[in-house]
C-alpha cells in the first residue's frame, strides 16, 4: 500500500504516512505516532483530533565537515530545522537531515536559492581542495626524487667500492631535497591560497546574500 499524497510505501497498520504525515484513508481509528512528531502520542492525538497536524518536507545534504555550520545556517535561512547528522566513515564529510513545514510560502523561489547555495558550498569545498592538491603534488614529486637520490648516495657509500666520497655528497643532496619538499609545499600552498581565497570569499558573500533573500521571502509569506 502506498500513500496517495507522496507515493511513500506504507505499513499495513499505519494511520499516518511516515514521510508526509498525511492520514491514511481507511486506517484504524486509533492514532499512530507519525514520524517526526516531537510531542509524542499526546501531541499527535491532539493534532489529529483538531485536524491541524503539521506535515513536513525533508532535505538532506552532504558537505565537508569544516563547512558544517555554514550548511546548517544556509538551510536554516530556508526555513529548515536540523533533524539529524551523520559523519561519514570515509573522508571528511558530514550528512545533515532537515525538515520544514510543507505549507511554507515561496517554494519555487526558495528551491532556486537552495540550488545556488548547494552549488556555492560545493565550489568552496572544491577550491579548498585545489589549494592543497597542487602543493601536495609538487612536494611529493620533489620528495620522491630526493629519496631516490639519497638511495643512490647510500649505495655509493655502502655497496660500491671506492665511491664513499661521492656517496656522501649525493646523500647530502638527497637529504637537502627531502627538506626542500617541505618548504616547497608551504610556498605552493601560500601561492594557491593567495590565488583562490578571493574566489572563496566571493562565494561566502554569495551565500550570505542568498540567506538574506530567503529570509525576506519567508517573512513576506
């Protein structure tokens, strides 16, 4: 059996749809507790009796963990309230669950703003990764090359006869390269940050503007 309002699959003895909160026609007269009813059985029964049960629509989003508060603030400006969060087992990501009243006004405008917010959050995450990606690649290449040079120096000193002096010099060059990889990482990261931070700041400004527009729509409704 499926809900005629939202198409959600229903339990055979359900009195309410767990997704949209609508009562099920032909259900038993007893009142089931709908999913997401914070007041429990008493509130659900009272709301059902008065015909004023609050139904909700739901949303989920996954962001980098360091953008968690930003995502919560953005969805809060759209009229959503946080209902749950789950930290990913792999990677530095968190998934948030939200809900808001299905009777909210200006849904089309809010949906457009929500898409802009989601795109901006994804772009901020991507640009943040770009800053470390370039620095990591360059430092890794130099570090691997330096390690190989150091290995050659050790072979000259310990394996091949008569090459001790050359091995020491080559080994010192390899060690210098390993140390240089650290400074190359810092220099590259600083350069990439200077290049990308203005773009990231523009995206944060865009998010702030979209939050203000969403709040204006909700107040007007």
